[in-house]
């Protein structure tokens, strides 16, 4: 039997896959991993299909003990994760973005604070939980999906499926890893850019923004650092409710942007002058409260090229030369 016991859960560790499709008519957001491609990379590193369920870690990871009778291949995707494997008196450091083995009786400790807001842990065989509305992802506000509709708690036992294909031989290198002191996010024009005026993207890009402690999977909230005043965007008072998408930049009347996450409302009445380019969703998902964000305007061709580059970087399973992301 393949299973992991939760010794320490971390502040918010949830089961996530690539989310739900065609459920907006029920008032349910798509959910899923905040960085879908990051989870896909983790899954490929352990030989899983892209859509296998893994764990999304927030701010601090869990401590998990392999209480089954088989080793489990695992992989962590994130930025500078501090992790260790412990078995008896033996302790070994675990590197991110490459597969490693959690032996039977071994413990994976990720109790140190993450150096990013989120990371993803994949386990060979995927996490076995009930499928709800076409996904194993957790929707905490609705209390369903994932592990009993909630974040993990100490004492929970996670069941892991049978292992799949052989893991790739190389580590994953994310070509969009942020290397500057501030987090830079690319922007495309959104559906209401014209309603703000032609200079709205320039104003967004000229202003440094700071991620706020109230940020969550619904949306990452930004404000100018040190209590400065937001630029006078001249935001319209509201728009008829319309569908939302991951990474959309909403601007409420106070002028402080909200970058929508996977558990966002299905419809929204705040105008959206911009959207974060898809290749930078990993950066958005990892944004910690207090970090400074700067926006850069992208052309559609630039955004597509960067997205294709990130997809092309995904690990290929051994013997699979046809997978193209």
C-alpha cells in the first residue's frame, strides 16, 4: 500500500490538479494549481500524466511520513525550497525540480518557510481522492474536492496511486524563473483597456506595487509601497458582470489592482485593463506578501513566444518523444 501520513500540515496544503472545465454554469470556479504548468512539470518529473493530483504548498510545506510498504518517487517545483529526507539517524537535503525517492519509513520535511508563496509536490502515481465535477482539486470555500474539501491537517493519511512511467533523467529548468530583485510580470491589454484610456498600461508599468497580506487563491491584491497613493486610472465605476480568467488584472474604485487566481469569482464587475501573460503565472503564484512587483507591457507575439518556450522546457518521460506539452 502506498500512503503518506501528515505529521505537520503547513498553513495551507491542498490537493490540486489542473482544475475543472465547463463548471461556471454551476457557479464553481475552475480552481486547480495556481501555476498549472508548474504542476505539470512536477508530475512529469515523477512519471505521472500531466493531470495527476499533487499538493500545492502555501508559505510553508508539510512534514509527510511514508507509512506504506513501498518507496514513493516525489518531486518539488518551486523556488529555492528547503527540504530534507529523514530516515532514522540519516538526513539528506532534497533539491527542487528533480525527482527523489521517499523510502518506506522515511519522512519528507518541508517545515521551513518557503522562499516563495507557493510550491508544488508531485508523487508517483498521484494522490487518490474522489473526483468531484471532473477534478480532484480542492475548493475550500465550497467545502468539496481534494481531501475532504479542506486543507490538510495533522493526522490525515494521503493515499497514493500505483506508479506510472519511468521518471525523466534530467531536472527541470524553468526558463521564466525571476532573477531580479523585484518580481516582473508581463502584461497584455485586457478587455476594458480602452475604457481607462490609452495610458493605463503605461501607468500600471510605471508604478511599483507591493503584494498585500490579504492575497489568496481568489486573487493577489496589490497596493503602492509605503502607503503611497495609487495612480489616478480613472477607473469606470463598474461594468456588467462578465466572465473572468486566471491572471486577469481587475481595478476596483480604489485603483489598487487585484490579479485573479484559480478560485476567483466566476463573474466580476470590476473593469480589467490588462491580463498577466500565461508564461508568468508561475511568478504570480509564487508572489509572497510584501514582495514588490513591476509590470512590463508585452506584445502578443512576445507572450506567445515565451509561453511556447516554457512549454517546450517541460521534462519528457523516458521513451516518450511525442509529448509537446
